[in-house]
C-alpha cells in the first residue's frame, strides 16, 4: 500500500548524563528526537518502508539529525535543507518523586520558519500510502498549520490513510487555539491517537472520573471519549494510551483501541521506567504498524502497548526494538529472564 | 533577621562511578560535602543569605571546595585558609541488600587541627541571625568542642537562633564522650534535629519500640523522645527524621516536628533512593528554612520532609532543588510525571 | 585439605554501558568471566587457596584475562598459553520487561580447541583437595568432554572432592547430547549444583509443577528432584538455586540444599537486580566454601544464597564480596542502611 | 579604584568530547563562555573584584550560567533575569590540518533581545572603576549597540576606565557596519585590544605585510597599526595579540603593547594547543589586570601573554590559572617540569 | 556512470579509550571498519552513490555494522545476512615511540566463510559503474579469492571500472601466496593503489632506496615502481601513498599518481596523528572520487592526499569529512585556524 | 639468584581526567603508584620474580592497592596490613608551558607510622637476591630511616644486592637531613640511581654546567658525578637519567651508566610525553633487570632508557610493557609504525 511518510520537527535532544540534574556535571547526552521522527524509526525497525519529512539547516547539526535517521533505514531523501537552526530540547530524567523535565529551545527552527509553498505535496506523496503527523506540528506556527491542512487535502485526494497523535503541548499553544486549528484538521484523519489528557485539551472531550495526577485511571471512562471522538470526526480508529504514574520510576501502562464498534483494552504493564520521553510515539508507531498490517483489534492494541512498554526501557526518543522483540513480549514473556 | 551561618567540616567526597564497588573501575566521582556545608547549600538554593565557616588548606583542593560552595551562592568569605589537608571520604553506593558504605580519611584535617583562638566569634557573627552546627563538629577534636562552646556563648550573647543536628558518628567518638560534650552544648540550642538513633546515642533518650535495622518504626514513640528532649534542654523545636529502610534502593521517609506543645507528623514518602548521603542535612536545611520563615508547624515539617525526599533523588551531598520544586512536591505532586 | 582447582573457559565479556542496548553508543565495558573462573574468584575472595585452569592465547587479551584473575589472588600458574583466540560474549542488561541478552562468539577458542593430552592431571592435581567444573566445559567440544572425564578419573584416584554445576546451555548442545555426556561424568561428582531448569534439561529429572517463565516456583517439587538425583548418581550434596523472575529488575532468589537425608531451604531475598550474569556461579562459590568449611546444612545454604544475593548487586561476572559481607547479610542485615 | 565590570553575552558552550567531530559520539561537554565573561573570570582568578553583566532567562540554563561564574567568585548580582533563551555555540576541536570550528546558535538570546532601557548605567556603575566590553556586544543587535553607547557615556561621566577588545565576528555584521558602529564608540575607550585582523576589519587600519593564514607575521607592521589607532581615537594603550598558526596543534603566540609612545613586544611562546577558544579573552584579562595594577609596559605585555599562553593549555573558555602561575611562567619557567 | 560498489570485510573495531593500553581500563570504543567499507563511507560523504557488499550474521552485531554504514548514506541493501560471526579487531593507539597495534580475531567470519555461489555478480553489478576491492579480500579464504575473480570477470563483461588497493597483510598470507593470487587478478584492474611496501610484498616490485622503518623515503624511486606496475599489468592509473613515520604522533604524508605517462607528486603534510588506522583507505576513497570525476592528475593526487591527511585527524576507520573540507585543505588552508 | 624485593610506600593516585585541571570536572582517575611499587611492577612484567613490601590499612583501599599489584603478578604476601590510612596524591597533567603538578596527602600513612620492630628482615629476606628502595622511604619518618638501615644491615649479612634510587623530594625533607640520613645508608648500596638533580640535592655531588630548568644538559659533566659517587660510597654501578624538558609535552630522554671504569651513554629519545610520573622508576626497573641479567653496560643502559622511554607513553605510574616491547625499541624501531 505504499510507504509511510511522517512529517514534523526533529530536534537535538540534550540530556544530563547518569540521571543527574541538568548541568550538574559537564556532560550532556546528545541524540535526536521528535514525535513524528520517532514514529518513522519505529516503523523502519519493524521492516516498514518509512520516510520522514522536515526542514533542517544545512549545517553539521542538520546533517547529524539526518544521519541519525538513516542509521535505522528511514528514508530522509525528502527532507528540505533550509532554515537557520535546528530546535533543541534539554531533558533531565526524573527519579522517585522528582519528575522528569523537558526544557524546549525550539523557536525559529528551520521547520517552524518554513512556508506552505516550500512543500509540494503531490510530489512528496508519490508512493505514499500512509501519512502521519502529530498535534505538535500545526502548533509550531501558523504557516505549519496551513501546511498541515495542505497535506491533508492532498492526502485526501490521493486516498492516503492519515493518522494523527493529538499530542497537546501547553507551551506551544492554548487549548483554545489547539481546538480551533485541530478541529479543522480532524475530518481528514482516519486514525486518531491520544493520551489521557489530549482529547480534553485539544478537542474538549473529557473522560469523566479521570485523575491523571493522582495515578488512578477510570479506564472505562475512555470508552465514551473514543465514542464521542468518532461521533464528532468520523475516525475509523481511536487509540488511547493509559498511563498511571506511581512515581518517576514506576508507571502502569496500557492502551485502548476503539474501532467504531467496540473498545479493546490491552494488558497492563507495571513498568520500571528507564526513559519515558518518546513513549507515546512508540505507541503510535506500534499502532500504525498493526493497523497497516491488518491485525485484529485486540492484537493491534496489544502490539502497540507491548512496543511502547519496551520503549520505556530504552534510552532516547527512538524505540530501538525489533518486531521479534515486540512479538515476544506480546506473547507473554515479560519476566525479563536472560536470553542466551 | 540576618544571615544564616553554618560551621563544620567540608570534605572531598570520592564515590565510585555507576554504582560500582569502590575502585572496581578506575573512576571516582569527586564532589564536596559535609553536614553543615550541605545545610548552607540548601538554604542558599531557597534564596536565603547563607554563609559557611570552616578551615581549608591553601591548596587547589581547598580552593575547589570553596568554589563548589560559591557555585550555589553560599558566602565563603569567612572561611579560614589554614592547615595542611582537607578531609576525604569515600562513598560506595549500595544496591538491594548490599548497603552503601562510607569510608572516612578525615583525621588531621585543617578544621580538626584548628584552635579555639583561630575564631573570633564576635566578628564572625556580624549580621548573623541563625547559627547551625551538627554533632560531628565537636566530635572532631577537643579543640573543636571548645570552639563550639565559644560559638554558642557568643551566639547567646547576640541573641542568635541556634540549631543543632545531633548526628552521632560512632567512628568519631563513644556515646559516653558524645553525651558529656553534647549535653554541655544543648542548653544554648533552640532547634534540635535528630534521626531515629541520635537522641539515644548522643543524649541517652530512646524511643521505645524502635527497631531501626528491622525497618519498622514506632512513630508514636518519637513523641515522647521529643517531649523528653524539651524537658531536659529547653529546646523550642525538636525535628526528627523517620527512615525505614526496606533495602538500599527503597526507603520510607517521614519526619516529626515537636513545638513544645504538640507533635506534627509529615506525610510518608516511599522513596527510590538515588543517593542517600546528605539526606538528613537536607531535612535540616528545609526545617531551618521553614522555621526561619515562620511556617506553621505542619507546613514546616512537610516542607522539611519534601525537601529531603527530593534530596534522595539527587547525586551528591548537596540538595540541588529550588523552593518551587519543594513546594510543588509538598502540594502533593509526587507522581513524577514529565514536566514540559 | 588442599587448594581448590576450577577448570573451564574464561571469556572476554563486552557489555553495553549504562544499560543501553548493545552498540547503542560506542562504548563497551570490557571485563572477563566464565562459570568456573567466577567460582575461583569467589573462593579467593573468601580467603581460600583457589586456582584456575584453562587455555589462553599468548596475546594481550589472554594476558589480561590472567591479570584479571590474579587481581583477586587466584593462582593462574597452571593456565596453558596456547591456541589462537579467547572466546567473547556480549551482554546487554535488560530492564523492566526487556530481558538481558547474552550473545556468544566463543567457537574455536583456545580451550575449546585443546586436546586431552594437553592436560597432565596427575601433575595439575598436586596439592588439590577440591575440583570444580560446570556442564559448560564438556559441552564446548568432544575433546573437552574427554578431558573432563580424564580429570574426574584422576580426581577419583586422588580422593579429590568434585563439584559440578550442571549449567545447561542450549546453544552449545542438545539436551540429548548433554544427557549422554553428563550422565557419564556424574558418578564421579560429590556435589551437584543446578538451577530450576538444569536437572531436567541435562539429566531429565524434572520438578513437577514448576513454571519457570511464569515467575512461580513449586519449591517443594525440588525436594523430589534432589532425591532423585541422589538416587541416580549418588551425590553427597545437591544444591539448587530457586529464582523467580518478576521482571528484569526484580527477582526473588533462594536456594535449597539436600544432604542425602533432608532438604534445607534458605531465606528468600527480594532482589533489585544490578547484574544477573554470574549469579549462579556465585551460589556455587558460596556453597563450595560452606561445604569445604563444614558448615551445617542450613548455614551452608544460607551462606550460598546470601553470597549470590549480593552478587546480583555487583556489576560483572565476578562476585566482589568479602566473607564479612556475606556473613553480615546472612545474619539478617538486609536493609541496606549506610555503613559508616 | 573600584571593581571591574564586564558586559556582554555568555553562552552555553557545547563541545564534542575527546577531540571527536561534532556528534561523532553522543557526548557533549557543556560549559559556558563568552568574551566578557571570560575576562571577568580571569580577573576574579587574579584576586580582582570582578562583576559581570548580561541578561539570562529565568530557567535552569540561565541559572547554571550564573553558577558557573559564581564558582570563580565573579559577582553576578547585577545580571538581569529576563528573555527566553541563552545563546548556544558548538565547538569542535581541530587537530593537525583540520581546523577547530565554532557553530553559533545565538540569535534571539536574552541579551540580544534586551532594550537600552533595561539598563540603568548610573546604578550599574556604582563602585565600578573599570568597564570592559568587546566588539561582539554591539554587533548582536541595534539595541545593544545603543546600550553600549549609553554605557560609555555613563562611564565617561563617572571617569571609569574603559577597555574594548575589537573582536570582529564576520557572521554577526559586515566590516562596514562594524566600522560605523565601532568608530562611534572608540572615542570613549582608553584601552584598545585587538588581534592581527581586528584593526583592519573593524576600523580599517591594516598592518602591511601581514599574512595571517600563512603563519607569518610582520611583527613590526603592528607598531604602525597601534600608532594609527592612537592617532585616530586617542587610546591610552593598544594591546595586540600576535598569533601564527602552524597547525591546529601548534601556534606561536606573542603580544605587543603600545603606550602612546613606544611599542613593547613580549616573548614568543611555541604553544601546543589544548583549547584555543577564549585565548584572546585571556589576553584581555591579563592586560587589564596588569594595567590596573600599574605594571610597567614590558611587564604588562609579558603578563598578558603569559596568562594567555597558559589559557591555551586549558579546556574551556575560562582561564583557570592563578596569579602565581602566570608569574611563574613570566619569570621564565616554561619547560613544563613536574611541580611536586 | 553508475554507482560505486565496494566489496570486502567490515569488522567490529574495539579500541582502548583515551590512548590507554588495551584493557588497561575496562572501556573499549566500539566502531566498525574495514578497507572497502571505509572507501564506501568516504565516497558517500563526497556525495557519490556508494554501495557496500559483504556478508554479515543475522544478529545484533551484524545489524549494527549495517546501521553504521547507513548512517553515512551508504547503500547496504546488497549485503548478505548469513554466517555466524562478524570479524573483530582490537586497536591500541600508539604514542611517541610506542607503536599502535592491531590485533585481529577475524577467522571464520561470515564473509570469510562465504562461497562463490553466494554472489550473483551480474545482479549485484546492476547500475554499478565502478568496483573497488583490496588485497585483503582474496587473502581471507580461497573461496573469496575465487569470488574476487568471478567479480572481476563480471566487471570486465560489463565494462565496469575496477580499482584495487593491494593492501598486503602479512598475518593473512605469505608474499608467495599473495603474488600468485593477486597477479591473476591484476589484469582486470584499472586503478592500482599501493603504499610504500605493497608493490614489493604483493607483486614483487620494489622501490630502490626505500627505508620504510627509518622514516626516509626515496620519493623518486616510486616513479619506477609505478612504471613497472603499468608495464606488468596495464593499469590506467597507479596511486601510491608515501608515509614517513617520525614517531607514533608525527608522520609525513604525501602521494604520487602515475597516469601511464607521468608521475605527479602531491604536497607533503606534516601530520599530528590522531588515528592512523584507515589512512590508506581514505586515500583510495579520495583517489576514486577524483578519477571518477575526471580531475586532472595533479588535482587528483592533491585531493586524495588532502582527504587522507584529514583522516589522520579523525578517530575511527571512517573518514568523516565533506567535499568542502577536502577542497579547503587542498587550496592551501592547512594552518588549522578556528573556523567560526 | 633469588627474587627481587622492593620496599616503600604505595599510594592512591588521583588524577584529573582528560588533561583537565584538578577538579575542573568531577572525575578523577584512581590508580596506585609509588617509587618502589612501580619498580616491582616493571620487573614482574619482564618475567622476574618480584615482591613488594609496605604497610597498608586493612580496608578496601589497602586491599585495592594490593590487588593492583597482584594484577601484574607481583608477590604481595609480605605486605603488613596495619595502620589507618593509605597515602594519597593528586596528579594534574601539564600541557605545553603549564607544568604537571603533584599534590601529596601522605602524612600519617600506614607505612610512615610503622616502627622498625614491625619488620623481621631475616624472615622477609628469605629467597631474596636483590633489594631495592628509594630515597623517599627513609624520608617519610625517622622510624622508616631506621627501618631502612636495619634492612640494609640484614641485606649485607645475607649478601643481597642492593639498589637505591636517590629520588630527592623537597617537600619530605631538607637537603641537609637527606644528606645526613642517606650518606649513612649509601655504604650498603651496590647500585646507585639518580636523576640530574639527586646527586647534588641528596649527596652534595653536582654536575658542573648543568642547567636543568633551561633544558640543556651538560652530559659530560655527569661522568664526573658518577666517578665522585663511586669514590665516596664504593658503588658498583651508578645509573643516571638525563632529561631535558622542552615543554610539558616534549622531553628529551637519555641515561648514563658508570660501571666504576667507564661511562656509557644511551641513545637520546625525543619523547612526546603521555604521562611523566613514574618515568624514573621505570628506568630503575629496567636497569635492575639488565644488571641482574648481566647485560653488557651499553646494552644495560640502552635497555633501561628504552624501557623508561616507553613508560612516558603510558598512563599511570606503572610501566605496562613487556620485555619484547623494550627489546623492539632498543633494536631501533622507534618510528611508531602500526604493528598488525
């Protein structure tokens, strides 16, 4: 059905080493990450033909970002080399009661400064069967909101499947702005992905009884969220991640898939968190893989949740796991016994 | 009410990297720490005007110790540059059933070799409103015991508030010597701070039913300890930390504040320990801050315990947290969710 | 009763740093390890006169392997410097639901290519009172299976105590081959050591009701395994490790010793795993020490399990603990409180 | 004569570790640096009362920049906490024929976005006896050029000594813009500092016969440059650094001081370069120290060159040397023999 | 003219960190390298369409080797996933009079165990315009010698340009075996590349007056070597690297190109060596680039030597430089001045 | 002729990483070293039966020091486990004009606090054929000066060869004290080893025309020093190291051996210094090896100088080289070409 194209911003990710506070020592771990890039890497790791589109400056940092994607076999040939800077974010891993923190320095990045005319979607969509973006991309600039709209219209013309992870970021826009923009894009989306808060923050649809900070989830309430989302926007599938955070080291993790008819809940994993950033993206990657390969709904949500469970054990935004490893966990081997 | 002065020994702290056994690899993490210095750093981090007094040799190690304090804004201008060596201690982080170990090489340090005449307390106490020391300082030498006495007499003359963390160290002196010396200093102390064992070891006042090694604490028994301490020495406040150690990675942590009338217990935190050394000092730092800023007793103990809870998630003796972070935890956000 | 000689393969162990996936970064931690070498190191650490026998190439890697053993005081003077390469294995530490993995590159190693005639057992056994090997050694080559047989016959002639850890490795041989070879060696063995799976895989003796992957152990079923082993091969003692794996970070760990008459179960430790590889060998090392020093059965199994409990908190194959540390844990101090 | 105030931009400096190409590995060395901050650190290290003024965002990176200055005892109390980001630059150390490279990402930094009204120079200049800035500061924005003008006028009113390092940066402005702006500031400057190229690029005054890239310097030609600078702007002193670059590891380094009457050349050092970035600033720091302390001209230029010679042996922008170390080198001990 | 395909063995390269002796510490730097892979990376970095062919086991190490090539944009789609192991080599960087050492553990690698039938050259050569291999490949096994012959015959049929770096390795074969095999392959080669020793060791053609160990090169003698090589095998071009080694840190480096008519000598670089391994391959990469893009002979040899000069400043086998960087050095900027 | 015993102090050596200034970062490289221990390691590396005697505290640091010696096969069984602390020293590597510095914290170490009665020399000297110490040992305490005298008397009784490296340390004693003590020990010494300054500082015998700081050595003047030493104390051999220091990275290095009849000068090496500390000890190790194995004088001095030349390329006090490597350099291979 053609390759998968994801579109968004990839940034230089700078993390303090060894669980230290930011700049407690003079070492930073430098990798790259970004919602849609993370999804592309997941899909390439599962053997899919995945391409990634963004804008990157023509300097050594832009090139290193591209190389980091090529490493996993992601097709980077569509990337535009323009603009002045790559966005940056600083990550400090939390521990126990101390939360992880992410500090962004992404303004005026190459992709945020791009214009709709920079993108020729009919050409970019050649051989593309699936298009994925997140709510971060239209939040970066008015131009990018328009560019997303252009992309969706082109995708619609070409019958390309579209998935969107709502991914609300409060430091990028208000819930009002998010709702205005996103509700205009949703009608072109087939698969809507959200976490416990997104549907409320982005589209104003709320799970009753949810208490995200408190660590307790009203799993059943999410059924009605999904139903309402489908009623409002006509999604074919709604995938929701369900995280309850005990502390920075311990999270419970599960997911729900609604196929327009029924809600399927996955197994819940008690996760010892190694690196939580990118966890939602690895769910998207798993869900897109499973839906594209026509898994049954229960299998699909189990695959997406097992994939993203494993991501929490891996440093960096990218989910460095194989299909075999996800399958092995899905089939129930979660005891972590040594594999020789 | 003037600045806060803390007085004691700061040492070079050498820790094996990455949780390894000492000298398992050829790398040591070199930082600085010491009970009263740790308190000064906490207070400077909360925005207080904090100064630290000690003796340090006039070499690169002494200078580095000073620099490490100036980094946090601690006033180091009172420090005496004299003596031949800085004390050293080696830390090996425990894991699971293997305990953390601390090996001291602190004999003959600059401060331990100092003489009472080296300190002109009337001058040192200019602009000082609060004086803090721990039971470690008088334990280092007979001279230092006398110096502490001199300091307390001067503080008394100047109506300076005095806090003392009993901090018994069995490799520095016997319980008999501790009791003799410390009971002579206590009458000048307004705020007495202790852990589960100190009151017994230093002053012979014991919580009945306590079983420190076994991980079970008779919280109620500490009320009577506090009451007895106040009866014996006339303290205005008694703060006690309550740790139950499940294993080297998991501790439960709480505190109690007795204000002469009533005992206030804090919330209990289930802590995943990152670095436990300096935990008690961060409690002192929090409690001094709260009392100096006239928090209500319940708020004060919650602040001190939240502050020290966070310290357990941070490497090194110093509690690298802001007022905002302590307040955020105090207000109940203990789930460690990512802050973006 | 003479020194302890262990015989087998020591390999270069290459582990990804900081819990990363293999080659996620460009750093590998290089140490050495191997079942019998690990046992020799344990015994030397307890003060025993321990020697280790293997073949190592006459290059810098072979020399470094020897040095790594001499570091602990293991006698390496019997080691044959011959052959072309040292075996290598790559370790990736698991986390949460992601298992640890071990990838071997050990074919054609110096010891695997050795011939029975390379070993003059009557000479090698001078001053030896105890001989230890594992099921890995005869699995490495037909020649080594014969060499083991030669060794056992010589040991028998010289009344040397023999212990064997069955240690089944499915990538070295089939259960059929293992059974054929091992059942021919067992009659010369006095102390048989096994984990939950070995007796079944190597000798076809199975604990009913065991569910190794599921994390639940039928402890009682192991009694009959031990009894049957003794019936079949006349062992004086059978030691069995009992691991239930909750996830890669959390294991429950205990052991059983059968002395031909009765089964003694140890206390169970809830372990936060730091490095699991070498855990079984540290049990063997502890058990051999205890039996050689004629501990009572309950004490012996407690010592072996406490020793191996501590190993799980230490990086690398070698169990870097002293007799004092094992004794301290055995006596019940498992709370991990700081030792100053 | 009062403290020394320097004013400019401090940035987060990110350098690839171990001489690797940028992002060749995933580790970056994170420190802070910037022309005027580097000068303040030098002066504080020599025991001067040095303060630094800039704008920094109210986040963890801004705080860490401040802490890095406090570490050396620089007074940071004047720094404005405003703006959104701290500028960043990436450093890759050169080797042999491969040059070092510096990639800036400094646009829209807190100080570049500041407005002239943010600075109350009469207040800022309390207790100030010397003011230092570089040509980088006015190049950052039109506002900052005005702010510099305001500062110089205030300094003039208060009879504050002013030094300026021309420091031309071609990626910040054209030589035309530089000349327009800088020639308006120069009349208020007492000490002008430049490298081999600056006088030409910034003020259009050129040393004949210079061949900077070729590694040969026409030392004598710099006399006429200095004379012409003094004629044009009335400087009291002109200090010029003279670098000839053999390759990235080997530089010859000297300096010249013109006091309006005569030119004094320093000894030339054959330097093995450890880290070249910040070399010019360490010359400024040394020269300001020497002139402020009324060294004779020959001594002054020897001090400045010895100080900056040592900087080339130290990693990071800051010159971590003491007065004693500079004096020792000045007095001729350049053989690098071990000091015990 | 179609893409460039290189064929050979890529290995896991394990180097002691920080210039230490092998296993002096427990850290190894793990990268990948191999003569022909190194050439492919150089060419991809210059913007050429480069593919690499080898066999790699279907495990995490084989995958990581592929990823390390994809990182640079090398086409790895032709690589055969078969065999049991990837070859390994250990590198210890020399210093001063202590030479660098390379210890190989490459026997029985996937590519060494491959069979001629594994390779369908007519298919592999689709779209290929240039084929490159080195003398290492046929030295690895008799099968590979045959496979190389097959490749050359196919290349000949398809009019593909062929280059070969003689690259004699004394631990792989004798000079007699090398001569027998290589002289049978040379008639199909258009561009022959050699260092100071290869022509003699591999083909028995010697530069008179050469004294490789002594550090003095009879540059003129290499002209006759090239002439004789062309006479014997009909090469279109002969490229020879000319290294004189002062010590492990200092090498002089130049090259010569003979185009059948005339010998062109490059400029000589005095190199401070950062990592010497892969230096010859970077010369091949540069020469192939220059010849493929029809540089004039003098320009071609200057390009190849400048490219390989830069390689000596970069860690790892791969030459991480851009076309712009090579051109900049070629044009004479060898002083290593900071590029801002 | 029996084993070689060396006697002195081994210390914990803490060096800033990566050529940084001490405590510039938070990492220290922890190894062990000390004059006589370094000699023992050299000798063990050459295959000699070498033992080392000192006192070490019964803690983890003392044990690690022992382990670090066992690693090389040094016999540590004579070491006394007593005393409270191990001496420590901090090393900062110099660069260019910045000298290396060594900061000692060795007072009150276990060996410095030892008493003459702690050593039973008749027993310690069993099987000993050669005894080596340095001028550091008697300088550590009056007790140790007596202990050295006791040792020499016992050695004399047993006809044990004695070598002594004068090794003057100005921070341990005055030249007057050194002369008084050392001149009483010299009559029992057979092989006297010194650097350019020692004979003057310790025994008052000076090479005329020497200018140690200036980098120029009057090689011929050392002949008369050696002759005078022999006249005064009757040494059989005098070995003198000749270092001229260009800068911290570049030293010229040679040696002279006087056999009572004639002076033999070695080749001079132009050394790029990696780590200079321990250089003199590696000369002693080489010279003792050569004399014990009855090398001809010219060969002996060449061996000692080649051995110590190589030491300068190796991090840490210990000379990690084999006999083969020293021989290879002696035979003239000093070009540092890659050894494959």
